[in-house]
């Protein structure tokens, strides 16, 4: 039991580090994109891709933790929809800008 808790705690720390790193990258890209939008137009799709990655990884981790409880897994799977929408918006943005 303690080994299971230690594994969850370890992966939770990795998820927190993932959120911190991508959140800081998202913040820097957003500031650069809005300071000079014409020069840094390429950052707009990257902002959407980064936000989608954060959402999809977070919901995937939640589904991994709740895989035994079917009712909660379906609610967590519904949380994947915003991440997929951001990914689609990022692709549309990338196609139009690049």
C-alpha cells in the first residue's frame, strides 16, 4: 500500500513540475505575443498547443487515477473535450499563420 502511495506521490510531483514549466512557457509566449503581435505571430498557435498539452495531460492523469471508478472516469473523459478543442484551434491557427 505504501509503495502505491509513493508511486502516486512521485507522479503527482512530476505532474506539478510539468504544470509549472509549461505554465511559465505559456506566460512568456503570451507576453511576447501581445507585446509585438506582428513579429511574434508564430507564437499564437504555440500558445494553443501548450494549453492543449496541459489540459490533455492533466485529464489523462486524472483518468489514470480513476480508472476503477467507471462513473468518474466518464466525467474525467468529458474534460478531454476542451483540450481537444484547443488542439483543433491551434491547428487551424497554425495553418492560417504558417
